[in-house]
C-alpha cells in the first residue's frame, strides 16, 4: 500500500507510521525518555548510574562464575562416579580372581609338580641302587686285587681248601657213607698190607694203620687218608643207599703240591665202570675212562642208555701212573637220580607234507 506524501513534521504522518511500525515508536519513546532523563539528570544521578552499572557487571561476573562452578561441579561428579564404578569393578575382579587362579594352579601347576616329585623319588631310588652297586663293585675290585697279590702257592692252597670243603660238585652223591652207602667186600680187592702201616710191641702186632675201603665214601680227602690195594690192578664195589638211575661218576685225588712223596704215581689211570643189579650180581658196562691226576677232581659221564636203575657200582682199575707197589683211591662219588630221567622226544627225520 503506497505511503501518503506527508511531511515528517506532520502529526498525522507520525501516528500512521507508528501504527504501521510499532518498533520505531518504541525506539522513539525510548529516545524521548532518554532525553528526558538527560534533561532531568544531575551530577548525582550520573554517579548513581555508574554505580548501578558496576553492580550489574559484578553481578553478571558472579553469575558467570557461579555457572562455571556448577559446570565444574557437574564434571567432577561425573568423574567421581566413573572412578567409583572403576573401583567397584576392580574390587569385584579382585574377589573372583584368586578362585580362578587357584583353579588354574590346580589344573596346570599341581599336575607337573606331582610328576616332578615322582621323578625326584625315582632318581633318589636309582641313586641308592647305584651306590649299592658301587659298593659291590668296590668289594669285587678289592677281592680281585687280593687275588692278584697272592702268590701261586697261596692260590693253590686256597684252591685245595675249596676242593676239600666244597669241591665244586653240585650233584647228589649216592655213594656217601653218611647216607647209607657201604662197601661190598665180597666183590672188592684186599687192602694193601704194608709193614710201615703196622704197630708192634715186642714183635706182637698191636694196630694196623691201613685205611679200610669205606674211606673212599667219606669227604675227608687229606694226604694218606685213602684206601690202597696191592699192585696196579684192583676193584671196589659200592653198595648204593638206594636204586639210582646212574648218570656220572667222580674220582678225586690229592694234588701233587701236598703229596708227601712229591709225585702222583699211586693215582689210578685206566678204569672201567659197571652197574650191578640182581642176585647173582649182573654186571652192565657203563664206560671205560682214564683219570688225569693233574685235574684232582674229574667227573665221567656214564653210558646208561636206555636208562636203568642200579643198586651197586663196580670200579675196576687196570693201571696206575707208575707205582708198582700199590694204588690209592681217595674218594669215589656216584651221581644220578631216583626218578627215571625224561626221555627226549623222537624227531622224525622226514617232515610230514601238508
């Protein structure tokens, strides 16, 4: 709508402008009020206005600072809440963590620790066994050193003592007198009658020191404790303690080192063994052998095949090692078994075809 052309000083125009634009009216009214105040102000009013402005400025600063404090307090509360939440979480974690650690230790530590303890126990046990073996080895080394330090004569004497007491024969002796064996004098040669073996008083014979044949059935093998028969041919029949399936016969003589004569010419050399059974005595050939006196103890296998049990054994000597006067027997042992030996299964030389 076109404005009317009126002069600015026209009151009607001013009212119209105010009606159409109220803000200019306020501005104009504020300008009049200001002009009135300027007209009405005095020096006292100016100071009061400055003071009021300064109070307003300070109030605004206080309000601004208060708002900042509120923001700071709000942020501080937020941070404090976060810290409290973190502390609570850490406390809960610290409560449950030891139980988890314990379970983990039980599963992953106790097993290897138990294995380690068992291994340590095994090591201690084996170390003890090793120490025992070392002790045994030291004893064996000491004995070997003692044996090496011994002279040949000492070794021979020790060997003889072992032969006297143990003589290395680990077989039952069925010709042992203490178990019931005896001499069949009817089938045995006469004992050698030597003047040095008699004791006289005024040409009267008091005692005969010659040993009887049953001395060969005793374990006392010392020089002179033997049965002697005249010449180099003779025989002795041993009645066994019971019927035996014969397997071996052992002859024993003293070694040359302890012989009073310094020789072994009275030892038997060639001999034959018979098994005897029944009445009259039936003789069964069991083997012919030769005794070597350097070996002191010799075992001879008997040819008892098929196996047969005998109640007596005859040893028939046909020669000795050079003495023409007499022959000495120190000990005779007979080995075998009461029960029949097991027969070896017969093997077919021609294998069966499928």
